[in-house]
């Protein structure tokens, strides 16, 4: 059985802002036996469309879902696990943890020192610009969520400052194709977790600076600067009501530019060796990220210049209900490709779980098949 505390596709119903669209194109949204068949394969689904897509999958696959059942504890016992829920207790031999990688916002501790006059929001609270007080907004984090929210807030007429830490720069399209087509076709997304050089790092990599818009626009830092978004460095601390930012934007930008160039080189190499040259446009290179002439190293949060802070500093899973010692000091599940370090316990839906594409919806099909094969063998041996 599948236990869900809310409704099917709960995270897409309840935990996304109004304008959110997938950054993966429609043709890439696929679940086992179900793929996008609408009129716009190169478009990007809204959260409502993702909800409908997952709901359809639940119906077509006749998944035995029990909604409105919150799991409050899972612990070893009996012939497997004792599961306590808001609707009673269940005993089972195996458990697959599919509770998501993004249950909470990862907000730095120093947020507690932000003056009370400044409103603070996370992507879980944020629905749209109208919700924020008039005036300046400081968006923290320049990955997919941060760049999208900074652009939307700037578009609403507010002065926006974006605090930039480590980020992954990508053009929306490259040589005439969606950049995620290149990830897919070149096999980069199929790289397996046991072939990735630094798996811990790969699993913690920020999401790429991408947005899904009808015009397939690139939303990198240059695009944001052109819209009038002011860039500052990584937010390091709050002292006496002042936000203190790191310097070194130039180095950070160069590193992100360099990594993007390397990735584009890999795509070019692949297109050449696999005979795709004729199908795609000529190689492209993009202008380096522009370094602002001067950047502020601090901002007085009591001056009224900043009325709201939006924390786009990433997400964390929540395993507060898991009474099995398989979560590390950083709150991440210890597992080997979805096989958790406790017999009969499995995981799905985590970043780079078994391959790079595991981070995305299109990654679940192969992952689920392999993890369930292991689970079935486990049950067969026990029998
Ligand atoms: C802001 C954002 C944007 C994204 N954009 C894209 C994108 O463009 N393309 C893409 O392919 N992927 C995207 N992803 C990733 C995508 O969301 C995941 O790949 C996918 O949602 C994983 O599905 P899941 O079912 O494993 O996890 P989730 O969608 O997180 O679902 C987990 C479910 O478990 C339930 N749950 C949690 N704890 C309990 C409990 N204790 N008891 C009962 N139920 C519980 C939750 O209610 C939820 O419904 C994005 C993620 C985020 C956060």
C-alpha cells in the first residue's frame, strides 16, 4: 500500500508557488507507462498540470494509495517494521521511503537574528509577489528557485537584491535544442551513482539556473542584472541588524562560467562522435557573467530598504518520523542506490539515487524497477 498524508501529488498541490513551471520540458515528464501526449512537447508544465499528470498515473496504474494517512513512526519490529500512522498501526516486511527530498526549507540559523520589521518567507510560504509588503526584497540563493523568484519579484516593480552563492549556470537552449535534451541524449543523465566521482557532492549540487517559459528564455545572472536585480555575495552572517555578505563574486562567477563551458564542450564532443552535428545548430559560447562594478558587502536591515527576505537556500528531507538509525548528522538518509542500511528498508525519489536523472521526475522509472528488484529478491530469500 502507498500511504500519503495529504492527497495524491501533495507537494505539487500544496508546496509550490503560483507561477511555478517545471524546468524540464513536457516530453521529459514521463512515468512508467505514461508520457506527455499533449500539443506542446517542448513546453513546461505548471504545478497544476503536474498534479493532473501524477493523478492520472495513480489512476492508470491503480496504485493502492491511502490518502490522508500521516506516517508518524517507522521502527524495526516483528517480521519487518511497525508503522504507526494517524489512522492506526500497520505491520509490514518492507518499507520504501518515498517521502521526498524537499520537505523543508534549508534556512540558515542566523535568520533568527534578522530584525522583526523584515518579513521572512520560504518557497513553502511564497505564492506570488502580491503577498509581500511593498519595498525592497532580498532573495537569498541563486539556484532555480532563487533566480525564478528574483525575476518574478523584480517584474512586479520591486527593488530586488539577490545574494549569490555557489550556483550552476546553464543556457535554456544550446545549438537550437533545450539544454536538458543534451543532458538526456548525450547520456549524461544516465551516469550511474557508482560511477560518479564525488557522489556526496553530486547529491548536494544546487539545481541549475533554469526556468520554463514559453519563450524558452535563459535566466542566468546576466539576464537578472539586465532586469535591474542587484547582485551581492553569499550571505554569511547578521551582525547588529546588518546582513554581511562575502566578497569574491568574480571568482564565483568565473567558476560557474568555466563549469558551463566544460559541459558545453562535452556536448560538442558527443555531437561530433555520435553523428548529431547535422541535426543541431553550430556550437555556441556565451558571454561571461558580468561582475557588478561595485557590490555591497553589507546591508542595514533596519533601514527600511529591505522589507522582506525570501530564503531560496535549498530544501531538506524530513525524517522526523523514521525511528531507524539510518539518517546521518546532516539529516540525509544513508543508502546505497536506494538500498537503506537496514534490511527491508528502501528509498526512492532522492537526488542522484541511482543515476543523475534520479533528481527529476523522469528518473523514477529506472530507479523504481531496480530498487523493487532488490526488494523482491529480499522477500524471496526470506520466504
Ligand atoms: C521547487 C521544486 C521544483 C522542481 N522542479 C522540477 C522539475 O522542473 N522537473 C522535475 O522533473 N523535477 C522537479 N522537481 C523534483 C521533483 O519534485 C521530484 O523529482 C519529485 O517530486 C519526487 O517525487 P516524490 O514522490 O519522490 O517526492 P514528493 O513529490 O516530495 O512527494 C513525497 C510525498 O510524501 C508525502 N509524505 C511525506 N512525509 C510523509 C509522512 N510522514 N506520511 C505520509 N506521507 C508523507 C508528501 O505529502 C508528498 O506527497 C522539483 C522539486 C522542487 C521542490
